[in-house]
C-alpha cells in the first residue's frame, strides 16, 4: 500500500529527508508550509500520515508541534524517526564571494539556534529572521536574489534551490539529532520501514492537581517503583494562566497490559489527568 505522507515542507527540509528515508518508495510525499497545516490535513483525512519535527538534541522540543498536539489536533504519535542534522551556510550564487557581508540570516528558529556560536563569530552584524522551515528559507533566497541574506539549511536544499554552500557543518555541537513524529488520527495504525529500530516508547501528557505539595514526586514514584525507565520529562504551559503547567513524559517501552496502565491508574487516583499521546517504535536513519 502507498501512503500519502504530509510533511513540514517545502521540498528538501530535514523533515522531507526523514520521510524519504523512512518510507522509501512506498509513499506519496505532500509538502505543507507549516506544522499546523500538516497536522490539520492528517486530522481531516486529506493525507494518511503527518511527519513533523518533535525534538532536537541541542534546542529541545519543537513547542509548536507539542502544543498543537495537546491543545488543537489530538493525533496519535505512531512512530518516531531519529535523524542526524548537519547544518550548512548557503547564499544565492551571485553572493558566493561576499557572503560575509550578509545583512540577515534566515532559517527555522531551531536551525539558527543550533549554529549560534558560528553565526555569532562569523556573521556578528547579521540579524536573524525566522522561517517556517529551513527549506522555506532556502526557497525564499532563490526567489529573492536581490536580498542580501544567508540561509542555514541542509545539502539537499542547496541542490534543490540552486544555492551555493559557503560553509559546511556549522552546527555548534556534533551530536545534533532531531526526533520526527509520525502522526495519525488512530493509535492502532501499523507502519513499515527498513530503518533500524532503536527503542520503543510511550509518551504521556500528565496534568498535576493544583497546589498539592509533593505531587510531582508522587508522579515520578509511580514510574520508579515499577522500574519504568523515563527518557524525558518536560513541562509546558497549560495556557490557562501563569503557573499552570502540564508534563510530557516519555517511557522507554510500549503500552503493556499491566505496568503502564497501573502507573496511569495510580496517577489518576492522585488527582492527575493522564492522556496517552502515543505508543510507538523509534527508528534511526
Ligand atoms: O526546517 C526544517 O528543515 C525542518 O524539518 C525542521 C527542523 C529544523 C532544524 C533542525 C531539524 C529540523
């Protein structure tokens, strides 16, 4: 079967690269300009699956993805793709010899954040401007050669949009990986790939009862005494007022019939609300 897979586009974003490697020829690729547009299309059945960035090793969560999943479009995470990220600095070919005079650096906020040290030292006067994706930034300078802009993006974007790479591997730290989420309206959806599986995961959203001392400690102990290994815990604002947060927790195993449901029941008995955002396998490129 061939899936219709939506992704954060346009062509040659890191998300597009992840989709190409994960699905090979078994998918029709459909680019979307923004993460919410891509997720809406999956929720409305216009595409079969949505692939969007979830978390970067250097910059942390892609808040737009987590917040849209939690507050707007309750899709399930049914798979994860982990990809190494290499950032390059590129310009329109007409500016190859004068790239150090660039007035602006244009890219996805995470891409700029991953290259802060480089940009601070090599382009100290340039202003940062944020695009919806690295690919969108690359496409923009192809279409606007008159603007004195440098872009941070990947090798494929330089090829796709005919740009000149002037500095390679400008990310500040070498272990630069990104997790991409494969999303579908229904949790029980099977996807196939030839990529290597690295782990299983279950992602939960937990809201603590307000003003209860020691609540987070009790939540963590529900996982700890069951020996459920957590690989991530992060708080995000509830958007209901200052000081109201929920937690995103990743457990290093798939939903079972005993341990995770037992932990969830214990949390609910403590007054927490618990939602499963997904139970899935993670694959590496
Ligand atoms: O903008 C892109 O190309 C994306 O796919 C999002 C992203 C941005 C920076 C690092 C990894 C993924």
